[in-house]
């Protein structure tokens, strides 16, 4: 199992579409990447997903206010662990880390409608993607 500690800024949640997230028990949240089908514009959803742990969803209604940094916290360091569900679908379990000190390589999550440049995992770690026109890509990135 691959595990990466990365910073998740509140601004990441601004980049999600209403149809990205699905609430689960205990306020956990399943997030899929979405894209638009070129032929008719219908929504495509990724097979893989991010599974944000218990309680993260309760913070989403406050994400806009929290992103302004009024409380001094601009996000959280979270632990990303790659796993497979019973259907053999790859996903990333994401939990807030007990240790909130910034990480050595300063990884952070990003969302984009374009795929990141491939650099063999040195500065980008792909998490979940859905191709389309536009597509959506979630990945971890760090400064060189």
C-alpha cells in the first residue's frame, strides 16, 4: 500500500462540482473525478475515487469561509493511502493526520481540467482522473 502525507487546502473543495461528492455513513465522503462526454455533454464519472474519512463532509458547508483563512488554518495535512475495494477498483483513502507538521517534500492536492505533465512520479502523483471535454484530474504535486 502506497501512503503519502499531503496538504489539502480548503480551496481544493471549491474546485469540486456538485456531482463529484457522495456522502456516506459517519459523514465520510466519496469523491469521483467527472468529465463531459464529447458527443452529448453527459457526465462521465471515474471508476476510481477518493474516500475522505469520517467527519470531513461536515466541514464542507464551511469550506468557503475556512478558505479565507480567518481562523489561521488554511487546510489540513492528510494521509493518502492507496487501496482496492472488493470490486478491485483502486481508490485513495484520505484521513486527517494527527501530526499536522508540513511534509518533507511539501506534497499538496490539486484539481484540474487538464492532466498534469508526466514526470514519472517525481513531482506529480496521479490520484483519480476522468477524461472528457473537459475532463477532471485529481493529483498530488510538489515543488521541485
